[in-house]
C-alpha cells in the first residue's frame, strides 16, 4: 500500500481482517515487528505483525479475552496484556497478564501470570454516572511498575484521565493515584485510548481518536508534570493503539469502522 498522507500520518499498511478490532500495539526491537491484539469478544491471541502488515507469528493465550485493551513490554522482553477494559465501570477483576519472553515462540497455548489491581477511589460497582472514571485502555511498563491511564465515561469530561501506578509483581495491588490530565474537547473523540513511553524514557505519548498528546521534561512518575504538546490529526477514526519505534517515531493503529480504518500509520514527532 502506498504511503498516503492523512494530515501528518502516513499509512504503512492495511492490517489483516483478523485485526479488525486492533486495540493494542507494541513495537519489538528484537523482532523488528509489532505485537498486536484485539479487544473484547475476539480470540485470546497475540499477533506479531511486520511493518508491511503481514502476520509473522500468532500466539494463543490460555486466558479469556475479557476486554484486552493495550500491550506493553519490559526491558527483558516480557509482554504484558492489559485486561482492564471496563466500559460499565463494574469490573472487580482488573488484571494484567504477563507473557514471558521465553514463550514468545511457543506453538501451544501459553500459560500466563496474573497481576491484579484495583482503584481504591472506586467504592461502588458501578458508581453513579458522575463518577464513572474507571474504564481503562492505556498503560505502559517502566522500571518495575505499570503506569495506567484511565478513560472517563463522565459526560462533558470524556478527556479526563487519571494516572495510576501498579507494581509489576504478582498479587492484588491497590493502584496508587499519581496525577491527572484532561485533553481538549467534550466528546468521545478526546478520550485516552492508548499509551507508550519512548525508549529513552523521556517522552510519553497518549492517543485519542483525533490527536496524539506528547509529554516531555517531566519528573517521573508524574508524567504530567512537564511540557505537553498536542498533535491534532486531520481525520477522526477509532485510533486505540500507539507505540514508539524510536525516540522520534511512533506508530498508530485504528479499528475498522464500515469501509475505513484497520490501518497501521507512521507519525514523526517534530519539535
């Protein structure tokens, strides 16, 4: 497929039909490819995909896809699945699934380790409409911790996200609230749907359907403490995935809706 321009986005590939509802991607330097997954209602599989959109490998995970929403990878190469989609804010089984690096070439079903967590601020399941802040579609791993970005379901506050920290170890952990941020706009298209951190740890990218927000010069773990820049796109689609390939290049994927989407895009960050 040619590199057609969509604003500042370049289409690198039209993804296979098996990734119609791609909701998480993670670039793997070792594999020189992108790990991808679909969200709820789809097979509990991970797909390794080339930049040209070809499926290189398919892994079968021995856990139900309750609502898989994002992917991340640690420095050792272990892959983590964010099984924490929570549209109705009623789940009490939020968890992250660890796929060991030694299993990334397995042909049989893969056993995974569960890391469970909960939001201490949520007292009711579901809460009142004005308190539905606990859907989640975005996270990444850094230095032994997961950083989780919630997705608001509160009318006129869809752009609000809370940043939580959860330790990367077995157990049922109380998520620690770090900070909060709110994107511009009031509709669904400003909700946070994906996240990643650059390889050098100096930039964080959050994706919405209409823009990518890049944070820099922060004091970790409060990634909202520094500078922020919005890169708006010229078209809206169901973009739910973002990953850094290097410190200045990110890749974005969107779900198929009617006759559009299900693409892998390249985006160059500019100072």
